[in-house]
């Protein structure tokens, strides 16, 4: 019986277009890998919360958000390389692919060095105590923490390009294994610090969380470029300024999209900290982390889709694209039901996870709004991955500029002026995301049915 079930499973996995089969296996690998990462993330929260306390943990979460803002400064080169490398690999043009990879590393390396030098100087003049609403007497400590974490971020900024190479080759599982490995090492470092009764500082926690992932990315780069991806190994001799201009041409559009995403997705911690204090960031983060199960679970399905859509578009396989989108919509309905279930059990889950003292102060409305946010986010991701994969992002740009400009003032108005607290901050993000939920399915429909004209085609 077990043998027959295994045969049926193998038959299902091997059924369909080669592109679909590749995506299925990558999804299965990613489920296992992401499952480990999600589990570690949930274990880390109560450990670090108990180790640092609510205020220091809230400060660390806000620092992480601030440093994350700089991720969009690759001016979209990473995603631009992913699209063009995916097209080159679809044509089996490895020479073109290696030029693209070499040029992308060169450009992002320069950006990373420039970014660190400018930040290191500016860091000496920024009053982080005021900006983070931190207790007095922490200014020098905060400057050191942020400089160390930002330096590690700059290294990761360059090294993570290897993940884009894996993604362009429709092998996201290789990219997905990097972060869980880093998370395992981070958790080990934190546990060791607790067992050794090390003084609980934000610097220690920040270094323990950010340094291991840099080491894993470095190892992954050696594995790739001196192994199965040796034909794409970066070389100074193959840096091509024309390729950089080409990557920037498409990359600038992704840059604007990334900048908007930073505002919508990562400014919330800073806004909550400024309006309500660092301890409130912790209460905001817990339901955000809880409902990220939905986002991360759905992203496992979506990660291989971007490059798969690029491949299908290059081969003009419209039927495969339509069939895949219909399947993804059916899966999304299942995640919608799971989101409702998570809302219902959220008070009990928080109680078991972080304890009564913290769980009792998280309003149910905040959980409901977090669920709405992730449901909208997963819905739009289906169509955004298609549009990004085929490079039709002009409409997204316009919507992103509008929603990004609206997000912060609307968050302040709803959270502070109307007295909705941190629930008002996530409500503002929902309103901004709702614009995408209306527009991007319309553009997909027009493109896939050959009815797109003017701006819809760009």
C-alpha cells in the first residue's frame, strides 16, 4: 500500500510541463526548509523577549526595520539581473548570463561600499535615542549597534546576489536553505548567550542574528561559483557597463517598487515606536509574526513562480500561465480559511507563546487587521509575480508611488489622531495594499487576454 501511494505521489509530481515539474519539486523542498525557518523564528521571539525585556526588544525590532530600509538601494539590480538571467538561461546563453552576473556584482559592490561610508559618517550625527524613543543614556551604545548591524547588512547586500542566481534558474529551494541555516546558527548563539548568563545587550543580540546569515551566504557563494554554477562565476574581465545600464533600465522600476514596499511593509515599527513607545512595538510585532505564517506559507508556492512566468512568457506559453494562476487562486482560498482559523485561536496561541502578561495586552482587533493584511498581500502576490516576471511594472509603479506617499501620514492620522493606536497603523497599510488588490488583477487580465493597450502594456 505504501509503495502504491509513493508511486501515485511520484506520478503526480512528474505529471505536466517540465516547467511545472521543476516548480513542484522546488515547492516541496521549500516547504521543508521554510518550515524549519518559521519554527526557529517562533522559538526566537519568547527567548529574546525574556532575555532583553519588552523595551530593549522593541528597540531591536525597530533597528532591524530601519536597517532593512536600505535594502532597496540596490536600485533594483538584483531583480533586474534575475529577470535577464532567467531569459538568458531559457535560451541556454551562459556567456550572456556570466556577463550579467559579473556586472551585477560589480555595481552592487560599489553601492554597498558607498552606502557604508556615508552611513558611518552620518551615524555620528543622528540622535538615535530620540528617533527610537529609547531611554536616555543609550546613545553611544545605539550608535555602535547600528553601525555593526549596518556593516553586516552591507556585506549581505552583495553576497545575497547568489540567491538571485538560484532563483533565475528556477531553483529557489537553494536560496531558501540559506536563511534557515543562518537562523539555526543565530538561535544557537542566543541560547549560548543565555546559558552563559551573558549581559543582555542589543549589540549581542543584533550581532547574533545578523552575522551568521552573512557567513552562510559566503559559503553558498563558494558552493555555487566553484561548483554547479562555475560557468556563471563572476569575473572582473566580464564586467560590462552596457549590461549595467541594461540592468539599471529595468532595475530602476524595481527600485521604485522596492522603495515603496519598504515604506508600506517596514516603517510600521518605527511609526509605532515614535507614537506609542518601544514596548508597544513588541506588542505590535507578536501578531505580525504570528500571521506571517500565512505569508511565508504562501510565498513558498510563489517563489518559483516569478522565474517560471518569465520562462513561460519567453516561450509564449499563455495556456500554462492561465492554468497556473487558476490553481494558485484555489490555493489562496484555502489560505483565506486558515487565516480565519488563526484569528479565532489567536488569544490562546499568544498565551502559550509569550505568556499571559504580554498576550493579555494584544487587542483582538489588531489580530483581525493583521489577518486582513496578509490575506490581501497573498492575493496580490499572485498577479505581482506574473507582472514582475514579464517586466510589466509601470502600472505598479504609479500605484506604489501613490500608496507609499499615503502610508505614513495615514498611519499617523489613524493611529494617533483618531486614537486607534497600533491598529490604526496596520489599517493604513491595508488601505494602501487594497489599491494593488484592485489594479494588478485587472492588468493581468488585460495582458493575458491580449486586450492591454497603452499604459497597461508597460
